[in-house]
């Protein structure tokens, strides 16, 4: 029994055959369509038809690659973006990305829509919504749209994954709790839409899909002459952590382009963390948007700028950087990698620089140390009582042993690494095992 897995990432749309018990095969990628040009500043939208066309192309390539029967399609992907749709699932406008920041636009009084929404909700409601209120969440974007008079009564905000599932099946009635919570309008503890929050923000006329906690067929798709079920889509973070077999008591440290620290808990307690639904009646305490690969890539770009300008390329830059950083001795040099909005600021810096510190090795060693300090602070927030083991995932800790050593120096020596090239697809593979077992 084999399934097709689709991961709707922000950089690539990925597809693969999922073979429960044996692994992935035929992994294919399609670049995620570019943002539309000509929009006002801060707005980030993508033609939804372009996304749908790319998904159909992926599925066709997979069906053409193997003649085995498809037991169904499992989907995960980027959270916090949405498509406004009619009750029948037909889109109204484009996909509005989680990178959209129109909520920071100001009204005639010079006050941003975001500030107004935050003031309306207050700390208590924000905690019930998962303690994750920020620019880019659908709750903030929808409030800005409503204040501009553009929100039509009865439209349904669908996550990108739910919209794709609805387009494949013609059904737009259900959403998994991992996706519902990503809207920022979900009572995370109760597992239901937060009516008070919706009313407070003037969003009570939205039509919302029914949340569910199980992964079940939401409809059937017919493509390339084949007919198969489409299962409830889930959030990519939760899928990836399911794929690494995270268990309560362990601390997940994911180090990739973006980065998160997470633990599994059995009770949905509010605190100094983001709270997200997981599987099997559990929740994630998590801190996201920690500076990692994106910040390091900017530093690498600086290091290679002269070579690129001269038409040459650096050979094995990360291997060389790792060796140079491991050999570097830090004295007073400090780094802050918040070169873009992160959980710990939005303005980076290198400080306390001495003459001998101005080397590639020292600057990257300082960056790795700053990352490890962020992980230590975040770990103390999500799991004040400690943890039994650190679970590493993401490519950077495999590629950079010195970074791994810096992290373990602060979090403890007990760890296990999960080496996966495709974290989200591996998570869908693990979920496919559960679906197959239930048949």
C-alpha cells in the first residue's frame, strides 16, 4: 500500500511516493511560484492558480513514475497563509502569504491595524489563541482586510493545504486542528474556533471549516484516470516532529533555514511560549522564528561577495567555515543574528570586536554561540523543568559539528540526531503508516 505525499513549502512544492515501512521514493520538486509584482508595499500574494497547477503537475509526475495503486494523498505545508474562498471552495483572490505585512499599514490616525487588533484582543484572549499574535498571522491580516471594508460576508479563510485539498476533492468543510490554530483565531485548549475573538475583531461573518483532530479522508480526487482519497492536511512543523518520533520529555531543536525549539505536553497550559495542537491529544510548546540558516546564509553571502564578483565560486564553504570556526578563540566578540524579525529582536549586531577577532572563523563562531544561547533561553522557557534528551533535526547541525557542540555545551550532552533530507515528507511517511494501519 503506497500513498502520495505533498509538502507545500514556501521555497519548493515537493512530492513523493510514501511507502509505509520502506520509505520515500521519486521525490520531485517544483519551485513555489513567485510573489505577484505590482502590489502595494508589505503585501505578499501569490496567484493561487499557479500553485494549483504546480501541484497537479507534481501529482502527474508521481503517477507517471510508478504504476502502483495510490491509497491516497497526504498533504502538509507552510502554515499561517490563507486563501479566501466561497463556500464551494472557489477562490476569491490570491493566496495571501504568511510573509504579508499589510496589518502594519496605518489608518488615518497613524495607528497600525496590528496595534488596534492587539489592543482589542488583550493579553488574555491572545493567550487562549496560542500566544502567537504577530504580523503575518491570518488573524492580523483578516482584521486589516475587514477594516478596509474588503471582507465579504460568508467567505472562508482556508490554509493553503486545505485549499489544495478542497480543489482536488470539491470539499471545503474540514480542517485539521494544526491548520486551524495557525489562523490565530482558534481556542487551542478547547479545540474550537474562538467566537469571542472573532466577534471582537469584527470577523464573525466569516464562514469557517469544521476543525477535527483526526487524519481521515476529506473527499476523493480523480486525476490521470485514477481515483483516490485525499486525507486531512496538517501543519508542516507538526508533521516534521512526528517524523522524528518526538516523545514527551525530549527537547526538539530544529536547525534549518528557520529554527524552532519545541516540547510535547499533555496539558494545554498557557505560558511564556507558543502553544500549538499536535496529534494524539497532545500539544506543542514551541518558540519559533529563531535566527539560523537564513542569517548564516547572509553572512556567507558577504564572505563570498568578492569571489562572486570576480566570477569564481568558493569550494565547500560550509566545511571550511566549520573548520575555521572550530579553530577560533573567542574573547569578547558577541553576535546578534536578528538581521530580520525573530523571536529575540529585529536588528542584528556584532559587538565588542577586537582587532584579532576580524576573521571569518571568529565571526561564525560568535554566530554559532549566539544561536546556542537563543536555544538555551528558548529551552528554558518551553521546558523549565528540564528535558531527558535533545533531539536534533535539520541539516545545519549535521553540516556544522562545531554548532552542534556549542548547543550541547548549553543544553546537555544527551542527544540524538535524526538525519533526514526531507523533514516534512518523512513526517507524512510516518503518518501514512498510521493511516495504513487503520485500514
